[in-house]
């Protein structure tokens, strides 16, 4: 069950073919209207496993001579049979763009479901090197069961931090990723996606592509940090382009919960070792909901050799009810060369007291231009 998409993509690059259309010199005879340009597309098809559908490759020919447009199937995923109904058509000499539709038939042979791909390559005879490659997508649904299924480990999570766990189960011979969308996220909440048991972050923010393997049940996690103390209703939506699964859940936290906020004027620090720059983050810490206490800052995800440095009395940081403080965190480097110049880390502030809370701030280091 091996796809030939990657192999043909490399062949197309070596031949100088574009993924969506390219042009070459030499308008040729038959009127000499200029350099022929080809562009094209094919609609995404939705089909049940084991069934067939018909569509058409739409090729726009500009600045054409009287010639012939020929299209040929050069690759397809296992699970698809793609048959050209017509392999060539006559092209008229014209200075204005004209569209030529090349009908094809697509049959799902039941060998795979999910997102399947195929590719057509075409040329216009007598027009020099004008050529085109058109990539097609077919969303195949299982005839007997859903393409995938999922459920949440829980439907209610408490602020200020939460881990939302959900398995994604796919049947035999599934192709493609599952696209995930998280809506209703409260402002200021940090969102990270990963597979359970892995430290690799798949995505940050509201969207992620979840890689799944055939005939497995894989568990994914959404890590939420710095959740405000108010209630919020969220929805996790998973789709493969054919099937969509919606899973609502709630974040809860009583108004008045002990809380504080940590922010930075800029979350990106430009790093240039040896240039004498000031490697400082300018932080603002604000008491919320009448909370007072002390905050201890740590950065456990910093690379080895790096550490945060605060002025005396700023870590732990005392803060009164309703107070806002501005402090500077300097990034100290004791790492051995070569020094890393691009990485991300999380600064965590842990409040004191029985009703303590943890707030996180995502920070980045990037090379100085």
C-alpha cells in the first residue's frame, strides 16, 4: 500500500514542472500568438468506499496556438482507480484564455479511506515546453463505519491550568491527518497540542493537524495554561474533510479566585552572543480578584546553561491586593559554545497561600538579524 506521490513530485521537479502550472517559450506556428500559459484545477471529490464518481480536469490555455492538449495520470494512492474518459482535446489558436475540461472517472476500490491523492500531467503539443501538473484530492468515507471516532476524557476542567485528553481511533488503512480546531478559548489562555507521552509540541494556538496511524487508537492532549478564573464554554472539532466530530467542554473557576497576571512588553528576545546586547524581558505583574501574596518565578523548560535572573526582592515577588509591578528578567547564558540562538520556553509564576495559582507566559529567543 505504497503511495507514489512523493516519487512523482521529485520527477516533476527534475523535469521543471510546476505543481499548478507553468509556461515555456516558443509559441510555435499556427498563428504565433505568443507564449502559451497553462493553469488548471480539479474539484475535491467526496465518495463512499467502493463507489465511483466522475469529475473533470479544468485546464485554462492562454496565448495558444492551434495544437493538442494531452493529459496523463502519473501517480495515485492505493485505494483509487482513476480513468481518463478523454486523454486529449484540440486547442484553438487564441490570444484570450480558454477553458478545456478533461473528464475523468474516479473509483474507490475499498483499499483505503481518508484523504487520497492523485496527479495528472499535461502538455500542449506544438507550444514549446508548456506543461502542467494538477493534483487531485478524494475524501473517501468508510461504507460500514465512521472514518474515525473520538471522545473527551472529561467535559469540565478547572482553571488556571488544564490538560484535555482525547483518543482518536481510526479503522484499517486510513490515510491523512485529522484537522483539529478549538473554539471559545478565553483571551490570554496558552494552548499547546501534543501526543500523550511525548514532549514534542505539534502546534500552538487554536488549530492543529493530528497525525494518525492505521488501525490504532492514539491519544492526544491539549495543554491549557493561564486560564482566566471565569467560566467558559469551548468546543473541540475534529474533521478529515468528510466527517466532523464536535466535542464541547467547559472551563470553570469561581469569580474572585486568587489570581494574578504575568505579561511582557515583548515576548520575543533577539539573541546575538558577543555583541553586548541587553538580553532582558520587561515583565508586568498584576494582582487580580483582590489577591495578595508572593510569586515565585521559574523557567524549567529553558535549555541547559540558561537561567532567569531577577533583581533582589523580585523573586519571590511580594504583591499587594490590586497592585501592579514592573520588573526586569535578564536571561543569563552559561552554556558552552556553540550557543543556541533560537528556542522557546515558558516562564511560570507560582503564587503563595492555600489558594495559590500558577500562571504561565510563553517566551521566545530568536537570532539577531
